[in-house]
C-alpha cells in the first residue's frame, strides 16, 4: 500500500517530512516486522502561489507480504493484513489531524492510500500528472479527477489542495534523484536559535563536496543547510547517495539535543521542473527553459534587481535576476545580440521570467570607436564633427572620416553556465557540480 501526505505545514512551522517521520516511527514501533522502506520527498512546481513553503509532498510504501509474523494460512493472513491496513490508515489520519496546522488559512492537508495493484496499473496516469504538477499549475479539480481514475482512497481537509501534491509525489519516476538526511529538533527547541558547530560543517564540506552539497556558502563563510523558521528541522544534509549523507552526518558536531533523523529519497537538485518551451508558449506559474537573443540592454533598479528582454522569434519577455543572487551581475553585463539559454519560471508577475540559471550560448562583439593618431605628431586627432573627418591640434593635418578605428572590447563573460550560489537556490535546481551525474 502506498501512503502520501501533503500541505500539513505552514510558514509558521511544522513540516510534512516531520509528520511523515513521526508516522513511520509509530508504525515501526507498533509493527516491528513491517517493511516501510525509505520515505520519499517530492518537490513540485516552486512558482505556485498556494504553496506553504518548499512545495514538497511525502509518500512511503508498506509491504505486508514479507512479514513472517503473519499467519501462514491464506485466509487468516488476508484477514490480518486487512485489519493491519485499517489500523495503519487510522494512525496516519490521527497523526495528520493532530499535527497539521489547520489554523493557517493556507494549510489545506490531504492524504491518500493506494494499493499496489492500482499503483502499478495506473503509474502512467500518475507520472503524467507529476510532470504537470512539477512544472505547471494544477487545479484541485484535476487532482480529484486523477484520484478517481486510479481508485485512490482520498482524505481531504479544508479545501484539500494537498491532494495535488499527494498524486504528484506518487507519480515521480526519480529519473534523477538525490537523498536528504533530515535532523529533527526536540520540541522545546522549536523556534529557538539552531546550534551546530560551524567549523565541523566546513570540514565535512571540504572532505565530501561535491558528493554532498549546498551545506555552506564558502564566499560568505556561513551555513546554508539550516532553515530559519519555527519548523522542527535542525538541518538537512543533501547528497548523491545514502552512504555520503550518513558519513556527513557522522562528522557534524551538534550543540543542541537531537530528537531523531530520517533519510528521504528525493527529486531535489535534478531540474525536474524545467521543461523546454518557446516564449510564446509560456503561461503564468510555468517552470521552463527558454532560449533567445537579448533585445534590450539590462537595467538595474534599487536593491540590485536587474531586468532585460529577450526574444526567440515567437515572442519576447522581460527576464529578472534578483539582487539577492550573484546572477544580477551576470545579467547586468549582457548586451543586445547576446544569445542566452535561461532556466527559471514565472511567478506573480505573469510577464516576467525569474532566472535560476543563465547559460551564455553566444556573446555579441562590442567595439569602441577611436580617433586616428596623427602620423606626424603621434597624438590623438580631434573630430571635426559628424562625418567631417579629423584634425591634428598641433600640425593641423586633416584626415577623412573613414580613418576612424574600431577596437573590440573584451567581454567579462564566458560561454558557460552561471548558477545561483548556495543559500539562494531552489530545492529543485540542479547544481553545476551535479551535471556530471
């Protein structure tokens, strides 16, 4: 049986991964031989305005068939399994009702249960829904229809928007994947300053990067793998394998008591949300990869936000690199006729594409005009006016207008990919250090 949960947290606290881990700990304690496997954390479209925080849903699978404690008689075994599944559903719903932050108007929890046969039979439907939910806007009505198609047992609370994440999460094919080891705090520390030995994290980063990543910002010498809110997470260690996140965890020195930890399989840092699109095809809240030519030199406003326009022949769009990221400087150094490939998406401003990565495909050549040097006096000649040629101030020699020189100016950009620095990256954005994976 597959169990999925979403939208139980809020900007004020809680976390769906925490709720999932609490449920798993309860089930493992009550049924020691129950095979629950590793839980999954699936991030969906980061541009969606209805998300609580990271727009992540959780799911896990339980397998009764391998439990030797169950009866050997087929009928008795089926009866025991049926009773156990009913009890598991009761536990899941009790925990969801107890821990979800229902008082937050943006928290709209949901959970679903799906048997193995319906999962296997309907995975194509789920995968299609996931691909839309990770890159576009999905409605609750679309999710309800999908849930009925696959015969899922669905529980929705308030407007039940969490059902979108439940179905989207279950449809993830993990074509690329990473792992996150989440360390949880004790309840008395929720909302308090997080305490981890900084140098132990940098030492871990030095030894294990790039197999584990986004733990620190080296330039600013600060930790970036800790959230800042009141949620239960102390830190999250991300990496390419279970072994590496476990090794990283063993190297850290914590300055506060740890409640427990859990490793999740996840689609984080895979660019799963980015779908190649023409500019004319873009809709509000889409996550996409677009290509085009810069048609308007960049402009910078207060706080360093930088805007420029590109066109791909089908339409043009304003692109934004915000002041909190290093991409603002890359964007500011673009000029008309540069060809770029941009990763990002459209959020609240439907006519602005927010950039996650910039790839320079081709740099335009730019020149500066220089007046000729007087062949007699070896000094720079003075322009006599538009199209009137040049004259030497010293010997009064005149030269025609076509003697002007054009000197190519070196560009301070390279034909490569530029990314947002750690601490400002979205959960789904794939780091350059993972491009070899």
